[in-house]
C-alpha cells in the first residue's frame, strides 16, 4: 500500500466517529426542518417620547423599563382579552426588545399563521401603550405607536439551512466526544498500572511500584 493510501486509511480509522456523526447529524437537522410546524413572526414598534424637551436620555431609560414590562401579566391581560388568547399563551409567543441608545420598543409576536403573529404583536403594543400612558403625568414620558406589524412574507422557522447546520455541528461534537472516550481506555492501558506480572499478588505489585 502506498504512503498516501496508508495515511488515508489511518485518518479514517482515527476520525471515523466524526465522519459518521456529521452526516447523521445534518440529516437529522434536515429531517426536523421538514416535519416541524411553521412559525411566523411579526414586529410592532412603539416609541417613548419625553414630554419635556432635552430629556432624550430619560425617554431611553423608560423605553428599557417598558420593554421589560411588555411580557408581564399586567400588560398581557388586556392583550389576551383583545385576542381571545390566554395570558400564558401570549407569554410564550410575544416578547419586547429595546435598543440601548434609542427610545424605541420592538414587540415581536409569533404564531402558526401570519395573521396570528400580527394580531399578537399589535395587541401587546396597544396594551403596553395604554398601560404606560396611565402614568405619563408621573413619568414625564408618553408612549406612541410608530409602526403596526406587517404580515410576514414567509415563516421564520423552521429553516432548512440553519437546522441542517446545527445538526452537523452537533454531529461534530458527538463525534469528538466519541473519539475522546475511545482514547481514554487506550491511554489507561499504556500507563504504569498496565505493568502487571502474572501471578504476583496485588499488594506486592503495589509495593514494587512504590520502589
């Protein structure tokens, strides 16, 4: 056998767990993408406006606070009544995100249909505005709608390319762990504990190892 073929054979024997696990993981990811139910995402936008000029930093701080409140029951209760869903269902499908330097809140809704995602995002945005503006005299800021949610063109998940890549990455990890597990017994067999003389009692072997 020539040297290149011998080297290739040695590499295959060494790396076969990874070579086997990567396509299996990629196939599992692609299979998941093929059978997973579609989910759609829509975004509604709200802006925090300071009632006094020159208080832009105050508006940004309140945007951060109200963005965290977007997923709380006191805000979701009104949205749940408007959409006919439960508060717990909205907690799982709606989230609010903010920017560290802009007084804007993005309300993201997800659902099995485009209309469900739009309805959830807009309902929570409306509920958040109403909830916050009841305290505008005390906070000095007011929430106003910036843009209503637009119907998504296609599902946000599953993604065949992303799920396949994640499956392949998981295959690399599993294959590497399998290789590491195979090396441990081999390393243990080659250590000092492997130097055992047949018929020698264990106590005497240990004493000989100490000497």
